[in-house]
């Protein structure tokens, strides 16, 4: 559940503004709930599907407008520009956004299993261990959680990203390239991992175990955080989203059926992904920030980021007491 084709920021935001009818007006702290519109960035089969399956949208007291993205980086571009108010991403997109001085902040966090964060190879590939990736092509979405996993996995095995060729492709394009043998490996997350295993006979070369921290974030734009009228809506959304995560953890088959219906994935694929994940809410604390800073520094050391980034500056804990 961690969940895009590259396009210019201008084109992306224009499309979002056109489809959502976004208003740029500020609201006061005493704005009636009926007048507040919370603009949520989502990925297919993501927050909207989860909240709906858990029955937590029916009585939501604020109007919600949804925009769909294919991965985290463009979602955060939209949040920074104020085209959306909040959205969920994996552990790496906020780091790239911070490096670009984006106007965003992580306001909620969850942690899941990392077995689904995999580097896949074709069933008949001669690659058997991570060091075999040297000189090979790896498909990965730039700035995604999979990008972070590739970096850490290579470092743990004495390699760097300079020892491989990273083909920056969004999951839909990467799946085709992988299935057609145009890349040697694919770094990705569920449900794509489960789909490739079941439908393309992909083999897992390695997972994120022992390397990826498994964190995911709800990230808000600074414009929304500065809007006192929207703060109650942000809080309500966070509370319900994390309740929905807990519901999904105890209703896995029910959630898999809903996820399958929403995404068009085979039920078996959805169930495999659901059983392997199980994201649950966690506090944004010093341990989390330290782990994220270590990942940030790894990207800086590789010169993937232009300089030092202080992750703590892109965290806002104002809702942590309510989420407890």
C-alpha cells in the first residue's frame, strides 16, 4: 500500500486543479465543517479504498476531493504546490521532497513489513545474489521507497548505485519492461511484487528485510497546515485513516476482496499482498526520525541528493497527541 508516469509539474497540477475544482481560498478556524474541502492525494487501491472498506467514510464530517497518483514523488509535488492537502507515501518520497525544499511535512506515520519491498528477477534469470546485479539494469521509480531499498541493499553488499544502471520507470511501465526482458531486475513494492510473482513468474532476489525501515507517512502541504480551518479536517482524516489500518489488519480477507474490486487485481494477488504487509500506525518519535535521517544521509553520500538534508525539519507533530 505504498504506493507514477513522469510529467511536468505544471501539467500535473493543471490536471489536478481541473479535475478537482480546487479552491485557493483560506479558511478561518471557525469555518463550518460543511464549508471545508479536504483535498486528498491517493494511489489506486490506497486510502480511499481502505477507508471505504472499513466503513469510515460514510459519516466523514468534511467534504473530500480525491486525486489519484501512480507513486509518491508527484503526489508530494502537488502537496507542496497546494494542489492537494494531504496524501500517503513511503519512506523515501519525503526525503526527495525535503531535498527540493518542498513545502510539506510528515504529520502521521505507520510501519509495515518489508518482505514485499523486493528486488525481482525473471524466473530463469542467472542472477542469484545481490552482487550479481553489478553491471545490470534495474527498473525502479525514482524517489520511491523502492529506490531507497535499492540503495541500501547495494550498500549492504559492497556496491553502489554507480555499479548498476537504474532505469527510472513508474510501476506500470516497469512491469512491461520486466515482463518483456528489457531490464534485468525490478525493485518494487506490493501489490506489484505479488502480481509479478503470480502472473509473470518473477523470482525474489532479495527483500528489504534488515535494510528498509518499513515506514510510510501521511504528508500534508504547508498551505493546508497553515490553514486553521483545515486543521480539524486533517486531524479527523488521520484518526480515521489509522483506525482503518487497524481494521485491515484484523479483517485481511475482507480487505483483500475490497482491494481486488477497487484495483482489478486478482483476489489471490490482493490477498498475498495484504497478508504480507499489515501497515500499522506508529508515533513520529526520535527513533523514526533517526532512521529516516540515516536513509537521507545514504542518498547524500551517493550524491543522489545535492546536499545535506535535515529530515526533522520536515516533520510536524501537532496531531500526535490526538493519534495516541
